[in-house]
C-alpha cells in the first residue's frame, strides 16, 4: 500500500475532498481553504484540512512551514500504522 498526498482546493468549503480521498485511493489528502483569510498561494500562511480515511484535522491559519510539519506528522502516523 502506498501513502499518497494530494492537494485539493476547496471551492465552496464543502468536504468534497472526502470523495476525492476515496476515488483517488489516497491515504491522506490536504484540502486548501483558499477563500479564508490568511490562506492561499500569495501569503506566508495557510488554512487547510488534513483528511485521512478515519480522521479530519482542521488546522487554524498558520505558517506554511508549520502546516508542512503537521502534514508530515500525519504521514508518519499513517506509515507507522501500516508498518512501514
């Protein structure tokens, strides 16, 4: 089994990413909330939701480096759970 990360932009704030997580056979998906203040590509901060098959973690507006650390932590937890 592979651990995959996909980045998905939420257009209306709905949790369509859960469907993408299943349809793309991903273990982890990061949904980027572009319409929220402090999120997006032209800022140093971001607002995301990390989705796995069993969990949804809504991160507050935070530095993009800190977001990447949280994503990495979730990837490591998935790898440990799979015995990788």
